[in-house]
C-alpha cells in the first residue's frame, strides 16, 4: 500500500472541505465537544451531558448530510434545492439533540445507536434510489468499505507515531503530557483526520460506477475461505441443536438466538461480497450456496421465533427481545424474497433494514414504547392481583405478598425508571412525578445535578418505597433501607502553609518500619480500620482520631450535599493538631473517604495527607 505525501493529503483535504462543507462542520463540532468533555473530567454532569448530546448530534448530522449530498448529487438537483435538503438535515439533527438525553434515560443510548445505524444504511443507498444501477451500488459500497479500513489504518499509524513523539518529549525534555492529552490527540485524529480522509475517498461520479466491472481478488478469497466456512459451521451446529430439541421435545435456550444471528450475518455478508461474480462460469457454486443459505434460514428462524416467544410470554417484551423479533421478521422477509424472486435487488437489504430501524426508534410501534407498555402491564397486573390498583392508579401495597410477586414488581420498577425515567410511571401515580424527579435531581438552593448513577438510584428508591416494596429484592442496587453511599471530602485549597515547620512526612496507609532520617526516628501506623492514625517520633506517640472528623462531616455536610459523592470543604476544617513535649504535629488531610449507611460510617476510612512536624526547642 502506497502512503500519500503530505502535499497530496493537504490538497485532498482542501477539495474534501469544498465538496462536503456541512459534513466537515459536523465533524468539527463533535470533535470540539468530545475535547471539552475530556477536560471537564466528571466535574460538571450537566455540561458533560450536553457534550455527549452534541457528540451524538454531530454523528447523526454528519451521516444525514452525507446522505443528502449523495442523493442530490446523483439526482443532479440544483444548488438551491440541495441547500434546502441540507437545511432539513440540520433541523433533524437539532431535533435529535433536543430529544435524546441519555443523562436521564439510558434507553436514549440505544435510540442514538439505532438512528446512527439507520443513517449509515441510508448513506449506502442514497445515491442509488432510482431503479437499476445494481453494479454501481455494489461498487460504491465496496469502495466505502475499503476506505473505512484504510482510514482506520492511517489513523492508527498517525496516532501511534504522534503519541510516541509526545512520550519522547515527556521523557527527554520533562514535558507534562498526561493521559488526557493522549485521549484528546486520539479524538482529533478520529474526529477530523479520519473523517476527512474517508470523505476524500467517497466516489463523486456514482453513475460511472455502473460500468465498473473490477473485482478485488482478495474479497473472493476472504469470502470463500473465511466467511462461507464460518457460516457452514454455524448452520451445522444449529441444525444439530434443532434436531436435539425436537427429539427431546424441549424449549430452546435463549443463547441460540445469538448463534442464529451470527449465521445470518456471515451468510448475508458473504453473499453480498461475491454478488458481482455470481454469474461467472467458475462461480456456479455461489448460486447453489445462496439458495441453500436462504432455505436453511427458514427452520432456523422458526427456532428463533420459539426461543424469543417463550421469553416474551414469560417475562414480557424488552428492547432486546423486540429487536430479536424485528430481526427475525426481517430475515424471514429477506429469505422469502431471495428464494421466490428471480430478479433479485440487493438494495432491498440496506433499504428495508434502515426503514425498520428507523421505525423502532420513536412512535407507538417503537421498541421503547412496546417494551414500556409490556413491562408496565405486568406491573399493573401484579398490583391488581393484590388489590393495590384503584381508579386506574397504583396504590402502596400494605398487605404482605409473596416474595416472587414482590421481587417481580421491584424489577419492573427498576427497569422502567432505569430505561424510561421515573416519569414513565406518571399515568399510574397521583403524584406529579416530574416535580418529584426535579426535587430529587436538584438541591434545594443550588443549581446542579446529581451524578447519573446516583440520580437513577434515588428515583428507583423513591418509587419502590412509595409503593410499599422496600422489603423486596432490588436487582440493580442495594435495598433502599440498607444502601451504602461512598463519599470523598477534599479541601477547597490544596496549598498548605508550612512556614515554621521543620519536617514534612507523608502519611502511609499501612504500618511502616521505623525510619531514621535527619536525626529523627519515626514510625507511622493506622489502626481501627483507618479511624486512628499514629505517628511515633523519637519514642513520643502522636495519635489522631480520624473518626471524629468523619462524623462531623457526616452531620454537617451530607444533608446539604445530597447525592454528591465528591464534596469540597474549607481547608482549615481538614486539619488536626497535636502538641507533645518535644514536637508539635499538624496533620493536613488532602482527602478523606468512607462509606455511609444510615448516617453511620460503614467500613474503612481512607485518608491521604501529610504530617508537618515542628521541634519545640
């Protein structure tokens, strides 16, 4: 492979920016947002949440604008109308930014992945929406596939080279490039260099590709000796397993779904890769393989429907089961299509899959609406069965119910709050859950949010306690009544005045050996799980009660900092002193960490700090 020169790369990048200005803007926007997110380093959850949303928006906007460019260029649409299409892409990306908020709804990560997949598939056929052009469609996607691999290789080589150079500067010239600098370097290489390099290789004249009959020999070798054997191994295993469960008359295991999908992926990919050469005399076996592949898919899809259906009837629909059902239906459609129709159009594969993917994101038919409805229905039925459902609302369960039903109800609540937020229960509770959610999310007098994990846990705990289910198993978290929270307190200023002191000794966690240094003999020790810290200087013991300061912090800080695990304190409140006959010792605490259960210290106390020692003359 011949690597291009710097001049060629520069000229190529200039031309790419002219051809794809909006795509480059989206790439730059996402790269800047990712850089800011690294710099924030888990200190501002709201800002980081917006950075993540902008990164997602940039990804979707880039894909959508590229699809628009390919479509308008292939249809030779005028510049004015093309700009209207681009404006539409910008508006759709902006709507996605406002709608997708993974900080509150974990399911929004899946929504983003689905939209991204759908837009990737849209790019695959956007330039080939007219009838025919199958050869050009294949050549176009082959070029994109190879360009992705080449871009990844160049980006990896560039990163390794520059990272090594930064490491050399650290080692030879005492530069201070830390881990975040390397991460930011990777972000800019992937976000800008990789994107520009890929766009530079996107075919401009897509119509001419229909006359291109070239075929990389490596693809045939890869398909014939890697993908086809893998697909064969999968189908033999699956057919043997299907025979086994028929003989034993037992239900299939859930894991079989993954194996069937693996077979489908390897099989369809192998058929797509050899599509242009399937009619050649030396490749007649490909037609036989294609027919046998789709024919064997039919009994396997029956097995897949049984495996998924069994779990749906038992546990209800979740997003994962919804996707399995949709994929099974799609694979059935593709199999029947390629078995019955002689004139086969491979554009059907990305086209139909992109539409199905898009339909599963929003709307009453979406994965999330169907899953939420299914899990809510199971929860409501549990409450109805135990007389805790009146006038269409869930009532707190006061009577004792069996542990199986209680645990099941808790799991449904956990799922709904985790995936769809607390407000998903609004139709079944009298309380204004948006107000409840806001009160949990924000401190009374301060305008910042809890960490995402703590926020989710607090909302789940509220719902479980409100509905009288506190005594039942909490799947994702500890039970609300016994939850441990881990806190770290640090001074607001890490600079300490050492004027007037003679020695500084770092605090150690474990017992240390007796050390003689600067005519001073000392030993550091920690007792009672970190509650007592001791410093022995020339036989004189100085003991510091760390538990006292920890209890004070619990009493004065936890209520004011509800949900915040990293709390800043005034520096003077993080200091302990002891005076002896020979020395005056000051312990400066740089950080103190411990778990809290019901406002009591639970477990070890971890302290980082330094002893400052002054000789009393």
